[in-house]
C-alpha cells in the first residue's frame, strides 16, 4: 500500500501534533487504521506481537512523513504493557489516543474449549485491552486527557462457535462503559467499535472450510456485502476526533 496515496474522508491535518498508539497494528483493521491516522497527520506508535509485521507497516508509512515507532509486545504480559506505554511516551512525548485493536480467537464449540484455550482468548481480547487502557490512563491521560477506542465484535446475538471470544468482547464493552464513567472527569473519552462482517486479512487466519462459511454470511447482511477495513478505520478516526467530543461510553455497531 502506498501510504501517500491513502485518501481519508476527513480533512487533512486533523490529527496533526497528536500521538496515537494502535495495538494489533501489523495487519487487517489495525494496519488500515494506522494508514488512516497517518494520512491525517498523526504520529503513530505501532504495537503487536511480531516485529517484522510492524516494521513492514512502518515502511509503508514512510512516505507520509509522520513519525512512526514500532513496539513488539505481548499485551497479556502486564510488565510488558507498562513498559510499552512508558516507551511510547518517552519516544513521542505524549499519548493522545489509543486504539485497542489487538485480539484473536479460534473457532470451536464451547464443549470442546479447554481452560487453556479459553484463558488464551480472554487474556488477549479482554485482559490485554484492559491493561493497555489502564496504563495509557495512568501514565498520561489521567493528567492530560485523551480518547480510547476499544475494538470488540458483533456480540448481540451471541457468538456460537466462538463463545470464548464473545464473552471476552462483551466484557470489553462493559469495561468501555465503566471506564467512560470513571475517567470522564479527567477528560478521557472511552468508546467501542463493533465491526460486523468485514472483508479483512483476518479472514485468512481460518482454514478453507471456515473461510467458505464466512463468505456465505454476506447474504445475511442487510447491505448484502461485507464492510471494508477503511469503513471501520473511518469510524475509529471519528471517535478519536473532536467531532466526537461529547460521545463517551458508546459503541458503534
């Protein structure tokens, strides 16, 4: 992707002088989001498990001229998350926004999920997001304000076949609402985005049978198509922007 050619629906320079940390930034919606934010002038801290993916995305952003740093991290590791946020603030001097996008799951009926498998998904999709948000608040936003966007999923009909992820995402929605109330006095807004069926590189992580099933789901979408990564990233940008200054504790589905 040629980052200099990325065309956002928002005005150029919208996030000039802002610093945004994006987790799960190496692929899919996270990657598209950093392209969106960089096109709008934000300095970006890329976080994810795999350094090579982060470096590749950083290379894609080079043409924008914005400052980009890479931070390989396992968000399930509390000490690593504390160090991550400290490193972002040290290198960028501030932290205005957080996009809690890291996550992952595997398809399985509830009766077959082991405790280890359950904990792995919950620790990534709920506990890890909590840790990153907590540290962003503790280390910078409590004193300076900011905006947090937590990525969840379309959980309102349950998530049969991925019940561990559904439980974790529902927990993140409740966390979003609680944090929005607790942190509002510090000028921190906390919202969530729950993408439905999105045509994302994340679909490639499933086997051929699962991918075939997922492709058939577009028929149940009222618009009769999958959403795009850029439609999700534009929603995230809106919630980070001043256009959403009076929106907190909400979830865009």
